[in-house]
C-alpha cells in the first residue's frame, strides 16, 4: 500500500474516532439521547469493520497474488 493511501485512511479513522468521542461526550452530559445513537454507532462500526476486512482480504490475497505472477513472468 502506498504511504499516501495509508495517510488518508489514518486521517479518516482519526476523524471517526473524534466524531464518536464528541457524540459520546454529548450523551454523557445529557445534551442528546444516547440509546438510539449508540446502537447506530455500533452498527456503523460493524459495517466499517466488515468493509475493512473485505478490503484487507482483497489487498492481501488478490493483489499480492497478481504481483507474484508479474514477478514470475519478468524473471
């Protein structure tokens, strides 16, 4: 993976953590109702986790396999 892609993903994850932290703090101080929001946050995190697992599989297996085939052809 290129370093620019890693940086972009890192910044997106940082923004998500900050967003969830702000929502949690607002819920702790009773500014917003947390019951519905917490459920949606966990479901959102599960979707992000599942998508990340699929992307990791694609990068680890399929793209790496294609790179090995290219190296075998050129050697």
